[in-house]
């Protein structure tokens, strides 16, 4: 039995929350602490915050800021961005982070990710995979600089789950990010059926119907929402937002209960 979850995925640039479209054209959203306080009131399942510039700028996590975010969270807090050493993992966990998301590190130092899994437990480490379809054949992993690597999506996901040992995978569609066009159901379905770990689907959610479709038609265990969590509606202004549970999940899906 696996608990189905829906969570905000907040993008952080080192000073404020932002939102992107296909990982470009970042728009200012607001202050992270204010957003976290609102999500506390809305009783969301979990909160993901990604410092999207840290790895690209080759800087460590802002531990004092992370600690302040975690101290405001009344829900499990997952953080990613700039993690480069075992000490970074340790300091994040001691700062109140429940799970650490690693992306760049899975491409550059998978041995270090494996060491973190061994030391802190697989349930504490999430492998995040940014991906897009190639103009040619195949679906490939993208790095923090937005460049396509030679790693195929399925092979990389299997490697992270089976050999590196991460406890969860977050599939983040570059093409669908910020588009409100719906999640990449075929790819989510294919990966979820190919790996032995839970999947968080991310990128493209624009309605409760899109979220229902993830749980009704794929084996994904969770969905992370970006635009839906920070805007009123597509094309409208900023509003820290979260759909009601009963809107998303039916008894058959089992949101908030064993499914």
C-alpha cells in the first residue's frame, strides 16, 4: 500500500521564489517564508524547495536560509540545490530537511550519492531527473545548465534506483514546465513501471483533472505542482494556492489513505 501525495514544488533563486516556463524566463513570485506559512494553513502533504541556481553557480546550499525555511514548515520539507559533499547532506538533515533532492550530483558524482544513501538511508535521498525528448530519437536527461546529456532517461532512472540506491525519483519534464498543458503521462507510466522505487511526477500540471489522470492512469506515487501552487490561474497573477484534497483524489485513488 502506497500513500498518494500532492505537493508544491517551489523554485528558489537564492533570494526569492520564482517560476519558469520550460526552465526559462523566470518570473518573481515572492518570499519563501510567506508561502510556507500559507501552505501550513492548507495542510499540504509535503513541500519541495529547489534552489535552481546553486549548482549552476557552483555554490553550496544557504544553510541558514534552509534552516529558517524548515523551522516554518509544519509538513515534511524536501530541499535540493548545490549539494556537493557528504557534509552538505549532513548539515541539511540537521537543519530540519527530511529529504535531500540531488540532480547534478547524480550526473557528476553518483558514488557520492551512493555514499549518502548508505550513511543516511535511501528514504532520505531523492534523485531528480530533468528530461526532454530529443529532436532525433529518444528521451534524454538534461544537466543543471540546461544542456542535453548523452544519458537516456530510462537507463538513468534504472541506474539511480537499482545501483545508486535512491529511495525515490522525481521526473521533471523540461518541455512541460510552466505550460499548464498536463503532465507527461506516457513517460511517467513507462518509468514508474520500470523502476522499483516511488515516482514523483512534475512538470505541466494545470488542473485537478491533470492530477487525477496521474493517479488514475500511472503508477506514480506523487505529483508535484509548480504553476498551480503559485498562480491564480494560467495568465493571471500570483496567488499562493493549493487545490483541496477532495477535488483531486477519489476513493479509488486513495489520497491521504492507503491505496
